[in-house]
C-alpha cells in the first residue's frame, strides 16, 4: 500500500512531478528575489515558501496570515528587547510568554504564536554584528517574500487533488 499523497516510491506519478516542479519554481523565485534585495539570510524566503506551498490556496492563506502576524510580532519584540537585554534567557522566556498571551488576545492561530517565538529567537538569540532592528526587518521581509511567492504560485498554478 503506497502513500496516499503519491510520494511513495511506488506512487511516483505526474501529480508528484507537478507538485515538485511547482515547489521548486517558487523556492527558486523566493531565493532570487531575496538575493536581489540583498537580504543576508535570504534562505528564510524559500523556507517560508515550502511551508506555504504544501497547502491548498485556502489553507495557504490561513498559514500565511499566521506566519506574517507571528513574524511581525516576534520581530518587533526582538527588535525592542535585544538592544537592552541581549540574549538574556529570563527576558527571552518572559517575551515568549507575553507573545503567547498577545496571540491569544488577538485570536490568531497557534501557528502565529509558534512563528512569533521562532522569529524572536532568531532576532534575540543569534549573535550578529548588525543592530537587532535591522535583523528583525530583514527577517520580516524574507518571510514576506516567501509568503507572497508561495501564495502567487499556489493561486496561479493550483495543486490538483489526488484521484
């Protein structure tokens, strides 16, 4: 019995080839745009594209909204806290807790909270030579590129349901 989504070795078919091609085109597009903008951690754009591309357009819109909200919250929080507290574990933990409460108050999905924590960690805990606000801005732009390209490819070239 093969994988119901057509990814098993015995299930290699046209649908899996099309899905792989769609994802590849979107990922390369994300890399090219992020590199053209001179973003230092351009790899976040295709990572985000992979998340978006694995869904139908409706599901992709939901995950994309949560990804953008969470990334914005985590980036803003990291940009505000990192200059004053650096990678202080207690302040980081407090910020993670507060982000969870903010996401709950905003009634956004749990994935928005997850993405806010990931972004907070990237901005606050990774050693860098640039100011935290710049790292936060780059992170948000990189994720936004991945979301936009993933959504565009999903809308313009929708995945077909398995038959």
